[in-house]
């Protein structure tokens, strides 16, 4: 068997790790895994997860900060990653009752679990209070529910307040989450005082999670949160932690020029009404309106010079008007720094593997290669997953080159797994293998469904990176 990356001469070449490269050369093993567990399978390499944790730890240790890292569980549902997070002594951010309950069963406690759900039901609040898990309160109704539940249980809740509405460069940032920072002081000193809420909870922290990936916005939000914490301390409310949430960028791609070239070609194709780069002229957010290019690329920014640790450092080195950095203020105010990375902790951790079921030409003459998977098994909020896939051919590739689109198993016209055209050295055969790399963060599970009564994909984990055998993979128990 031999393998090839799609779009050999051009495209969007993903960064891959040695463990991925080793599996590309083990087509027989991947065939055995697909036969045993069905298609598709998600493979996770746990040591890569631990390596990402260590890299963030080292950066925060170098700044001499008190900190806690929480893995954002919503990014991937595998329990193997939760277990590894606890093993590596970081926390887990939970966003539902089942996530919270499962983390507690796996050893989670008040020191290594936080509840940040967008919608917090009474069972979530009660479970969190029983175990003294910090609850990040988002709105007035959650405050009332928490007070009611805490008084019923006869236990104080451990809470943080989510805040939003930060002003950056004269613009007030919108978020549907959190309390407006401009009204938070009235909430604490007036509204909560009227409720005599001090018997129900202690305000131990502040939390925010901004949309987008601007380090200056996050730096300013952290700075404003530190100012708020300083004001609160004057009123004997001592903030113990500030949590900046997630959204720490990662870099998927090897080559910035490829990333820029792709965007240039797509824009030009849409503007010229001659878009053959994507399936059925999908502009991925760009539109031609009366000869004018409108819109923007509606995907994750897959190439990022500033990513991971450098992103984090820019946030922590942000300085206020008094020229004091966020890092120095966190230390001087004796506040623990917290963050909840998901995608960036899952960088290079996973791949999705599927087999070819059929090949066909459509009415436009396009080759459609049907895979035994569906679009929900590799889907995020991005309009497309802009990484070239890899194909393992069971027979030696002999040409000619062919442009293909990979399609899925749903009875929907839109079930096209990658909107971008992929050029291969020849047409894949039935049972050839297609691999999508670096899918662990948000791509595998975030939108996965059981429509058509299809089984959910099987999730496998290993800690080895070479000389792999069938027995080296453990099926995840949900």
C-alpha cells in the first residue's frame, strides 16, 4: 500500500506528527481497525495531549504565575482525554450535566473541575454545589437558581461571575454571554445585597470568553477584569481567580504562502464567476454581488503565526495605561490565572479515518467519492475544513490525476465532506482509505448525530507513536 496527500503540487498542507506519519505507512493496520470497529474511526494519540499541556505549563511557570489549566471538554467527548487531563494534573471545563457527572465519577473535584454551561439546569447547579465545583454564573436567573439551590442544600456555592461588554479601541464588544462589565458593580453591591446572597454563595472569581481570536481584545479584557477585582477588594470581596476561557489559536498549516494563495484564488474565482475551487461554486463566505466581492472567509483561521504559547504570552504581557502587564498585576493582586483551552490542547492529537464505498460522476462530470461516514462526523462552525486529506491506495497509483469531492452518507445534497476540490494521483478504489488529520478539536463530535440511525463513530486511543498493532488501541467508553 502507498499513500498520497491530496493536492500534491498545491493545496493546504497540514502539519503532521510522527505518529500520524507512521500510521500513513500502516495501511494494513488501518484496514484491520476499520474492519473491527467500522467506518469512520477517530484515533487519538494521548502523549500529544500531554505534550501540549506541558508546553502551556512551561510558559506559565516561566512567568511565575499561580494558574490552573482546564481542558474544555466540549471540544472532544472522549473519556480517555479526561483521564489524561486528571493524570497530568490539569482541570476539566464542563458544559453539561452529563459532562459534569462523568468528570466527577472519573475523579474530578472542586480543585480540577469547573461548570461553565451556557444553559445551567437545576440538576447541574445541585450537583456542582454538592461537590463544591465552581459554577460560572452567566445571568440573573442563574443567580436566583443558585441561591435557591444552595439554601435548599444548606451549602454555600462556589461561584465566579461571567462578564462581557469590554470596550476595546472605542468599541464595545458584544457577547450574548455574561453580565455587562459596566453594570457589574451595581449587580454586586446593590442587587445581590438586596437578596442577602452572602449566605448562598461566595464570589470567588471572574470569567470571560470572547468571540474571535484577537490577543489585544483578550489582553484588554483581562486588564479590565483585574481593575474590577481591585475595586472589589476595596469592598472586602476578594477575587481568587480570573478565567480567560478558551479561543487560544493554533496553527494547522505548514505554509503561509499556501494559505494566502488559496484565499486569493478563491476570491478571484468568486469575483470572476468561475469558481472551480470548491463544490458547486461555494464561496465559503465570499459572494459576488453585482460584480463586487462581498463577505469574508467563513472558516477558522487555519494558519496563525501567533498561536499557542505566543498567543497566551501576548495576552499576559498586555499593559494597562500605567504600563503594568497583566502578568505582573495577577501576581501583585495574588490572583490565580485560569484558562480553558480546547482546540489548542488537542493540536496533533487526533485523526479521522474512513473507507471509500463508491465513486461516481455527477451531471457536471465531477468525480464524487463516497465515504462510509457523514458530514456530522467531521464538522465544526467553519464553512469548510481547510486541510488536505491523505489517501492510502491499496494498489500502486498509476494515474491519471483526478479531481474529486468527498461525499458522505446522509440523504442531503449538502453532505459534501470537504467543499474544496482535492486532486489525487488517481481515482481511489473501493475500500481505499481516506484520512483527515488533526480533527480531535471540535471536528469529531461537536455536531455528530445519529440521523438515519447511523452508529456514532468509534473512538480509539493509544499512547504509542510507532510500531503500532491492533492491541495498542483502546476503545473509548462513554
